[in-house]
C-alpha cells in the first residue's frame, strides 16, 4: 500500500516534484561558491601613462601604382618604366613612416604585369601594400 495523493488507484499525481529542482540549485550554488574567489582575483598591471604631448600629426600620402591594360605602369599618375619603378620604391622605403602603396590594375591587364609590380614593391621592403578595386560595380 503506497501513499497516493490522488483519489482512486491509477490517477495521475499532478503536483510538481521539487526534489530534482532543489538538487540542481544546490549543485549550481556549490559551483558558484567555488568559482567566485577565482573570478574576483585581481591582477595588478602597470599601464602606460598618458603623455602630455599630443601625438605628431604626420600625414603620409599613399602611393598609387596603376597597371593599365597595355602593361603601362603609372606611379602616382606619372608614366614610368620598371627601372624607374625600382628607384621610386627604393626611395619610398627609406621614408619614415613608410607610405601605403595602393596597386590598381585594369581588369584587362595581364596577370604577369601586376605580379611584376607586386614583386618589385615587396622586394623594395615596403610593408603596407593593398589592392584597389574597380569602384564602378562591374566585374
């Protein structure tokens, strides 16, 4: 003879069993008690102090290298040859800070021409190199 909360045998007990809920809450409470001291442990860091002098306003104009469809290379709008390009890149690499290099290739330009320009710029020790896409929206 078991204890039954319902009236007759076979009826369902519609009360909520609270024991599993209490067990889960106790486990979570223990986890929070254990992890709370670890989370509140302070780490002392020496942060750099703010200097009173404002940072220098050095504006470096980016360099635009354009490779046209016929293989012609333009350095900031000026037509140049491969030896001229090597000289320009060497000169730009000595500047501090180094300027950004924007390589813009015509969509009909040969891959070899663009690769040659990229090779020269990389071998010239320029660090900030990027490609400029066509802004017309066409592919």
